[in-house]
C-alpha cells in the first residue's frame, strides 16, 4: 500500500476532484522514485540558494521530472526537491518555489507543500525574503514569523474540501507553532544572532508596493511584506503540520527609504547574509531533531 493510502486515504476520496487527483499523481510520481521519509520540510527562499551544501543530499528530484508539477519561471529560482540529512535529521528541501504572481492557481502554488506532507514531513520550515515595514528593522535582519496576514490573496483552501487532508473550516489561531518559535529564539540566541519578531503579510506582487500600500500594511499590523509563504502556511496548517518561519529582511519596504526597490537589491542583501541565515537554519533543524 502506498504511503498516501496508508496515511491519508486519498486514493478513493481524490477521485473526481481535479486538485487532489493532481496532487496524488505528483505524489505517486515522487514516491516511486524516492523511499526517503523526511521529518522536516524546508522551503528555501532567497538567501538560502546555496543551502544544498549544508544538506547531506541522498537524492534530488527535479520538478520537471514530476508530471503535472508547477515549475517556477523566476530567474535564479532552481526547481528541485533535495532529500537528505542535516546532521541526523531527515529533511526534504524545496530549492525554488512557485509564486502566485507567476500566474499559477493557488492550489498549484501550495501543491509542493502538500506533497511534502504526504511524503511524511511533520514540520514545515518556511523561509523567504521580505521588505521590512517595522521601522526598527534594517536590511539584513532576520524576523521570526509569529503570525501572518493572507487576506489579500485567495485562500488555497477555496474549492471542495477533502476531509482527509483537513477540515473545511480550518482553525488559524496558531499557524506558527509556539514551541518551534521558542526553539528558533533559543537557537538564534545561542549563535548570538539577533532575531526580530513580527507578522508577515503576503501581497500578490509581482510589483512592489507603493508607499501608501506599505503604510496600509503597517496599520494592519504587519512587520514585513512579501509575495509568498502565507498561502503555504494556510495549506500546511490545514494538513496539521507544525510550522515555523523566518524572513530575511532584504530591504526596507517602499517609502521607508529614499531608494527605489529592485529585485537586484533583494538578491544582493539575501546573498550577503546568506551564510548567517544558513547557520541559523541548520542549528534550528538540528535542535528540531533532539
Ligand atoms: N515587498 C514585497 N516582497 C518583497 C519585498 C518587498 O519589499 N522584498 C522582498 N520581497
């Protein structure tokens, strides 16, 4: 019996529901190539592009090899799953994610996260680059994501619900697991890395925000703004994963500095602090295995 059958009873229920049929098809395509059972699923955002070097990789699967899998169009975003170990902790890492602004349906954007859950991952570790809205933040800071605002993008749960994945009306009172938050604080402290904290807001992109939109986000209670992550948080929470997240503040959000924003600036800051980000993520994953 396949792992999907065992764990999620999807085979029968998925019948006739195109979203879940596609998920199952992708799952089967990966499961027939890979026996590895991950504990932690890691989404590598900007700044963690070289993270493969920190993983004792046992197998990779290119997104292209997975039939029906959404493949990113953003330059610099590699597209593959890495299976391996961070010290002794079995992980699956997504090197490259797809974004809503690329034109994918929300259910495709979150398909990889759902797939990693079906493969056995219990913890989802989300990372991203984000614009700093909180005036105390500086470019190059790291922010522990304590909560999220996803109200400006469609929920990935819209459409028929599959009860075996999660409930129709999904509780969102603790998307970011309190114990994992504490683990990240402890880990950062032990490495003497300053860890800011705050709420992440996802907007659709791909354009950056106007100064007025950034002021709106601040009024709504956001500390950092980006174009990913919160939708993944919803899908993973729906499936009962324990979630944690860190944003790399790659720039001050529009209107907080005189400079116009560019993808290049985002990439440059993310690359600059990348090694420190890698250190933090690695130590946190090792602590998750304890
Ligand atoms: N806005 C939205 N997304 C981002 C930003 C930003 O300023 N920086 C990195 N991703």
